[in-house]
C-alpha cells in the first residue's frame, strides 16, 4: 500500500506531461533506450542502466529523444499512490 511499480514505454519523440505529486516520490530506471529527464530546473539524459530520483513535490517530466522505444521502470513510494495525486 506504500509502494507501486510500473513499466512505462514512450515512443520515439514522445513525452509525458510536466507534473508533480504531493504524496509520493519516484525512482526511474531506464531499461531500454534513453530518456530526457526534467526534474525541477535540471534537465539530463539518462541511458540504459542509469536511474534518477524524483523527490515528492518536484516538477518532473520524461521524454524520449531517441529513434527507438524508451522503456523505464518507475518505483513510486509514499503515503498515497492514487492517480488523482498528479498535478499537471
């Protein structure tokens, strides 16, 4: 009830919305391709086998700048994990 694991796939050129969460943090591990990750004011490229931590409340986004599918594993942890905790 305090953690959840998701597999997220983003097509080439795709991006997820800029968002934040009040009740959870996230840890992203790229397992295929590469991700352009925005956390707060920092933007960096994360490749296969690398990971990033998204603190609770941080504005964040992931994008796929590559030519092939990007796959990452997202581990969510916190007091509430509902989808209505997403602020876009």
